[in-house]
């Protein structure tokens, strides 16, 4: 999916959930939403919200879209539901 998006000229970002893809769970963080240790959960959308806010603040005029597969799709569904 990333390769196809890059070919079409999109900039891409991969968001890995806390506790997934080798990301360590820490007690303290510089990020607003990551202040306590937790494992991934499709109902918890704070990791995605944190990433989206950071990306949006890099360039407020660019279109921000999202695509997800499996757990990522469930997280996006929960974001869109809220």
C-alpha cells in the first residue's frame, strides 16, 4: 500500500502502536498522550490522535488521509465513530 501511494506522489507515514513493532512501553514521554504504560487496543485511539496532531502541525494546509489494515483498520473505524 505504501509503495503504491508513493508512486502516486503521496507522502506516507506509518504509525506503530505502543507495544507493537518493537516500540518500548515507557512510563514517561515527551508526548501529551503517552504518559502511562499501556498495551495496544483497537478501542484506544490516542496513539493515532497523537500522530495525527503531530503530522497536522508540520503542515496545516496539506490533505491528511488514512488507510489501515487489520488492527489499523479497526483503530480508524473507532476514530471515525468518535
